C-alpha cells in the first residue's frame, strides 16, 4: 500500500513539474514565424519598441527593425564579397571586395531600396501605462541588388574594372533572386 502511495505522489510531482518552465511562460509576439523571416527572395526583419508615449514606442520599433534588416543585407554582401575573394585569384580581388562591401555600407547608410512595411501592431497596457509597438519590414532581394548597381554607377571611387566585377557579382545575385521569384 505504501508503494502505491509513493508511486502516486511521485506521479503527481512529475505532472506538476511539467506545467511550469524554469524560464517562465512562453510569450507569443506578433510577426514571428517563417512568414516574417528572411529567405531566398526577401530580407525581412521585425522590431519591438516600448514607451509611455506611443510615438516613441513606434520610433524604437522602427529603428530596431531597420537595424536588423540593414545587418542582414550587410552580412549578405560580406558573404558575397568573401565568396568572390575565394573564387578569384588575382592581386586586386581584395580591393574589389573592399569596394563592394563599402558600397553595401553606403547604400545602407542612405536608403534601403524597396522597403515595405508588412505589419504593425500597437498595444497599450493600462496597468503599466506603456505602449508596445511591433513592426515588420521586408525588402525584395532583387530590388536591393538593382539599387546597388545604380549606386555603384554614380560612385566616383570605383574604377571601370572594379565596376565590371561589381556588376558581375550583382548580376549573379539578381539572377538567383529572380529565379526564386519565378518559382
């Protein structure tokens, strides 16, 4: 009889332990999931901002999402430039890769091409008197690469040979993005 009581108490302890996590309860925020993640066709990012003033919460969410988006674009450009360096065995490959990454940073510092807001939600907590805003953005990859080509054409620091190589790199990326668009 004591054995059955012991098994019963152990079972209760296990079941009560399963209901709570050492991290707390899971929170489901807007703009999460595969529809809001970057893929072969889009750069995507979301941001969250909190403040006692709704316009400040909106600004924080906006900056957070755009910063995350710019980081993704910059990382992609670095990977493409590094891939070019690995494939090319000429003495100026590093110089071209540096120019390419510089162009990417310049584009990110000015404008992000074809930036689209794909969602925005605002919440107000009566208890804490705090606004929470969520924003999600996306950029079509092929539009971003086309914009970079236009920016490269007006950049006075890029010579003709480097321009040809940068155009070749961007054309390959545009082709890849367009293939994904057509699928």
